[in-house]
C-alpha cells in the first residue's frame, strides 16, 4: 500500500471516529509498518492527529496479523 493510499484510508476512518474505525485504522497502520517502517507510521499518526481521534500515540507498534 502506498503512503498516499494509507493516508486516504486513515482520513476516512478518522472522519467517522468510533471503535470499528479505530480497529480499521490500526490494520492500515500495521500494513504501513510492515511496508514502510515505524517512522512512516509515526508520521501518519502525527499528521492525521490519530492520538486525539483514536488514542493511538506515536511509537505504538502494530502487529500485521492484527494483534497488539
């Protein structure tokens, strides 16, 4: 997944808020982590204010299999 596509998906998730969207955002971030690394994840979290929206802080690690 490109970072632009991830950004687009995360913006959509953030616009709705809520638990299901938080889970979807975590899955997108896991894929970004696997393909682009933790720096890209942290940059998206900051850029899209995901800490405010979902409580996802920079530095949070994501398991690509959906775990924590």
